[in-house]
């Protein structure tokens, strides 16, 4: 009787862990930044501004980058990851 109860509890514990694993994997992480010239390194005086939004779900990454009032046409863009007023890596 004891052996059978241990087996049932072991199967129940395994089933519970399999059911909760996908929920932990699907956690969302969100990041955002308001882009203004004062946060550039070195800071610049500009009317241009932008907004960056990123979401990570598991191994999927989606992002948006919007901007306005730039002084010239956009030919490319990149984002540096760092604290405010710190030059970070691309």
C-alpha cells in the first residue's frame, strides 16, 4: 500500500510540474524609453524626439521605434542599451 501511494504522489507531482512549466516560460518582459536630445551622450539641443518599446515573450522579441521632428531624413537607426546619460553598446 505504501509503495502504491508514493507512485501516485510521484505521478501527481510530475503532472503538476509539466502543467506549470509552460506558464513560467511565457512570461512577458517589457522595456521602454522616451528618446530626447538631453539624454544623448553628449547631450544635444534638438526638437527631435522618439519612443522605443520592446516586449520579450519567451524567445520572441518584438519592438517599435517611432520618431518625430527630426532635422533631416532618416536613413538608418540603431538603439544603444544603457542607463540614462551613459554611452552604451549598440
